[in-house]
C-alpha cells in the first residue's frame, strides 16, 4: 500500500509557496475507479430529486474508516441528470450538524435557488427548490457554499456532478455510455493524518489546502478499464486549491470537446490541459489503436500518474467526433462593448480582496440588468512576491471570454465558461448576461480564498 502521509513539518507551514506545491504520489492503479451513481428521480412523471447532506465513514484505505461528508452517501455525491427545457424539483435536506447550502455551480438559476451564503439550511432543515433548465448540454457540479465554511465542507466530501443533456448532445454521437465510455473524473487532492483521517484543520492552509494524495471520484490509487474505443472523460478540478495540468504519459494528443458550460464549436487537439479549481473540460482519448500491453495513463505536469488505463482486447463502440459541435460565438457587438465592471483580484493567504474589499453579505458590490450583456474586466494585481493565479468564478451565468491580455483566448477557451484562471498581472475581459434575477456571488474558487473573503455580490434586477 502506498503511504500517503505528509510529514508534520509541512502541515505546520502556515504558507506554502505556490511555486513549490507538494507533488502528488503516483497512483498504483490497484483500485478500479468508482463511478458516482446516477440519482433516480423520486417521481415517474417529472424530474424530482432528493439530496441529503450527511456525514459518514468511508473506506478509502483498505480496512480503515475515514470520517467524510457526502450527499446521499458517505462521500461525494451522486450524478444528477437534467434535460434542457424541463422543470426540475430538488428537495434539499441538511443532515449535518452545521449550516450548509446547496449551490449549483454553473447553473443558470435565479438567485433564490442558487444556494449562495444567503440560502442557508440549518442542521435538520429542509427546503424544496424548483427551476427550469434553460441552458445547453454541459457538465456542471454542485457543492455547499455557507459563509466561511465552504472549503472545509467541500474538502470533507460535499461535491457532486450534474449532466445537462439536450437535443444537440444526443445527436452528436459522442461517446455517452455512462461509466463505460463516458466517464466523470472528479480530481481532488487530500492530506491524510496518521489515522488516515482528513482532519481539515490540521491540513488547512490560508492559500488553500493542497495534499499529496490524489483521489479521483474518491478512489485512492484508481485505474480505469477501457475497451478499444474512444472514451470521453469529463474532468472536474474539484480540489480546494491545486491547479492540474493533464497530459498523457505517451505524450499523445487528445481532443477537447467541451468547456465548463457547453461544447466547443470544433474539437481541439491538445497535448496538455490546465484546469484551475472548479473548471471542467470534456476530453476524448482514442484507445481503439492502443494495444493492451501498452502503458497509458493520465499524468500531471510533474509526471505523477493520476489515472492509469487498462485497455482490454475488446473492440468497443465505433464513435466519431463531429467536426462541428456548437454555434458559440463572441459577436462584434460584444467585442465592442465598453467595460462596465472592473474587478481587481489581489493578495494571498488571508489578505485576499476583490477591489480592495472583503466579502460582506450586507453589501451589494454591483448591479446588472437581467438579460443585458455587459463586459467585465478582471485583473489580477501582482504583489511584491509576484502573486498567484486566482480562479475567478461567477454564479448564475455562463459567460464568454473576449480576450486575455488583449488577445483572443486559446481555441479551447472559445466556449461557455463560468470559471477562468487569471494569472498574475493578467487582464481578462468577459461578456456576461444573467438570464435570471437575484443576488449572485463572484469569487476566487480557491476555496480558502473564498472563505477568507475574496468574494463579492452582484444584484441582477
Ligand atoms: Cu463553485 Cu461559488 O462556487
Ligand atoms: Cu458557483
Ligand atoms: Cu484566490
């Protein structure tokens, strides 16, 4: 068994320089990847789900029970399926001993249904929300968002996936056999103590908890068995703070087909792909010509093995990636709109701010009219030490990247986004429109930065 303990000194460090982030230990590949169960609707006639936030124990390490949090289970959550155009009802139940909320990351819903820090459920409380799914096919996720407690709750295991399907996604012919050739991958890094407990307080770092142990869908040392076919991987960086750069150990290309909020217009050939916390991407790896004796694995930038693949001799489904998948565009009009909102990200550890301020639930930082597109300019102001990447996220809308430092964004970012990485001294312009009304959060998705106040509010009216 792999020993995945950090030494005590590194846990005591109050600040870990982000250039020297602790490496992930290699997956030994001894456990088949866990696939999150698909949540069944409570009713035949309509889509109605019940989600319970709860605590439990999970056998992450053989023969050891680790105390964890989960939705409808002890660790992580089930996968929820929505259909574009349908009305979805979700019953929310807080079975934790602490406040929580249910936030739908990337979903275009009204502020009241968004699960922001204003939508708190106290221990034992329940509520029901109902909304119409108005956006296109995408891979979204859900997680808690209570003020100051988001990082710990997500770290302990509160996170689940949402798949939105629509006519286009069904007609494209991409691999879509859930758990067979359409695989969700929730990447998280953890620090386990001597008793193999998560022990958030000890692990916590003001710049975000970064661990040496990689879990995918909660699986330690995972491997994925695949047939000789194209396999679609839906990647979610569900970590508190770590940035992941994904590659294949063979240095082969893979194809990105979707961003946070929908399909790209065309498949984009990639050698590596970086996702900052909360970003998603769908990629396709072609295993049809891979021999079962070949060692092929998803690795990170440093070469740590994240997910080894075991290719069978079985010929799988024959699928093709269409040349045209979507009709996303940034219009001339949008490009020419004046900047009407400016966001300055600054700081590190607990000294993080947006426009010089920390989050105050009583303060509305901006207003925007429902259905009106505005251009926001997001700038990451460096500090004396250079600064760090802040992944910037806005609730309740999918937006378009107009430019990065004045240049058109890379091909794989020409699609709907709800979270973007902003590097030190970088300026990103986005065009954003809210379909619904309400108060929405915008924040850094390093969860400890969010909890430390790197968050603001926009009121859409
Ligand atoms: Cu993943 Cu405020 O959200
Ligand atoms: Cu969100
Ligand atoms: Cu940050």
